C-alpha cells in the first residue's frame, strides 16, 4: 500500500514513529526544542520555587578564608564542616564569591547555575546524538525534578564537576584526547567523585591514544593536579591531600540515599565497607577484561608481559587499527558504566550524587536493551526513589536495585566483538 492510500491515522503513527526514532528530517529538531523548553522551565523554577540553603554559605565561608590568605587546608572550615574538596573547587567558588558580592546575591548565583545547567544539558545532548541515541530518549534528559533542584535551588559543586565530566566525554568522542584529559582532571580537581571513572578513562586513553600516548596524558593529568594544589602543598602537603582526597571519611547514616535498608549498625561497620570495596574491584575487573578491552582483540593476560617491560603490547599499525574502533558509543558506554558501577558500590550516596547518574541511566539502559519499556520504567523508578526525602527502606532498595539492574543489563547487552576497521589518514592524523 502506498503512503498516499494509507489511512490518515496510519500515516500519522508512521510519521510520529519516524520522528521519534530518528528516521525523519525533523528528528534533529527534537534536542534543540527540548533544550529551549528546559531553559524556560529553569527560569520558572527560579522565579516560583524558593532557594534552599545547604552548602552555599559554607562554600563562601571557606572561600573567605582563602581570600584572606589562609593556605592550610586543615584550617579552612565552614558552617557545615571542614573544606574537603580539591583546589579547583576553591578556585571556582572564589570566582563566584567575587561575582555574587561575597556570596550574598543568591539570585545571581541561581541564574549562573541555570546557565551551567543549560551548558551541561547541551553537552549531554551532543554526546547522546554522537552516540546515535534515538530522539525518543531525549525527553528523559529534561524531566528530572531532583536534577533541576540540585543545580538551580542548591548550587552544589557537583554541578561543576559533572559539567567537566560530560565535557571530557564529548572531547573523547571527538578524539581530542588532550582536551578530554584536561577536562577530566579539572573535574577531578573539583570533586574526587570523578575518581570512579578513572579506570574507564585509563582504558579509553590506552586504546584510543596508544600505550606511550596514554602515559603522556596520564602525566599531564597528574601535573594539572599538582599545579592547582601548589599553594596548599607548600603550606601543608599532608593536610591538603588528607582533606581534598580523604578516602576514609565516615558518612552519616541520616543522609544516605542508598543503604538505608541495611540499618545504621551495618551501614557504619568496617566489614560492610570492605565488602563493597571488594565487589567494586571485582566488577571493575570483570568489565575491563570482558567488555572494555574488547577492541584490543587480545586478552589482558597477554598484554601484561609488555606492560612489565614498559612497552606497548601492540605494533604501531595495531594501535592505529584499535584506535579507529574507539567510537562515540564505546566512549559513552565505557565511562558511564564505570560511573554506575562506582555508584552501585559506593559506601554512601547523598542526593547531590544524582547529577552523575540522572543523565547516565537513559543511555545505558537504551544501549543495553533498545527497549523503550525497560528504559522508561527503570528511569521513572529511579527518579521516584531519588525524590523521596528523607530516604526510606523502600526508596533505598529501589536506588540500589535500579543501579544493579543497570550494571547487569549493560554487561549482558554489550557483549560484542569489536569491529576493527583499517585506520584512515584522518584518524591517524588526529591520533598524533
């Protein structure tokens, strides 16, 4: 039956289906239309919903001490406690301190965070589009109540960290390895939550830039961390490292979003944290060996002897061929799966951690299942759970189970043999 002889309702259904799945010329208009709608929504939220003070005043108090000349991290504190974030956080909020009249102009701060939200959303949409995600997934990127709240009603530093997180993904998708490495390390310099994806970043750089190139980029990232910390390392190096990258911090049970159902005694126990750490390490190794290194077409144990000799396990031609297979979908899947694995086994998740998850889940579920029903059902379950305050046994169980299901589905749904193409001249040039 020709298109012209079809019933009008059938043609309408086909039209909507083609637009939603990216088969129509109008499909490319969906992301910008949603972006503009969200810009209006952000304005309405700032206008109609009162700002909620949580950490902003503490940030400003800490910055005030820095501006006054303090460089010892152990002596910088705010109303909610000591300064426990790396130096890039302090530099960014120092800028905000001066722009917002020493933090007193909250409305201006909210407007700046709305701009930050829109910039991050634009990056996320660009990354999704490069990974060939169909337009019907894109509405989920603007529907999160909790995400809007974290940006424009709370002004958390995680919002800056997640901006650089997605900027790094975008640069890696574009094969701008140096820019991507710089964006990632700057985000890590804002909050150490980005350590969760460091293994994935390492694998991507190793496969995308080659053995020697990845070592140079690792050194660049280390240099950036050292450079931004110089004023504080000069004053009290152990104080800076202990505060900015404190791995033994004891979290309060009252704020946990994910392990409420365990009870306070189990939550605070050392054995529970060690079990989570062991499972985190085990699952990371499984993903590295069985999924992330697939483009290498060589098992990890076969590469180890070359690593021990400080050499690449591949020839130059093999490195170029492997690099050519590191496409936007691989970059997104690898980094976002590492992120979700880390969140699944985190000792405690607070509400602001949702900025790292809200935009990751739709992609991972689509990538693993291609099922709109699964994607939308699990996304709505996750969104409900993260909007329950304070968390309950039911909401915490839902948070953990959605993370677990996502990790399992991604593992099962990405078991693909890498299709290695011959490197083109443009690819070779970009890898230099």
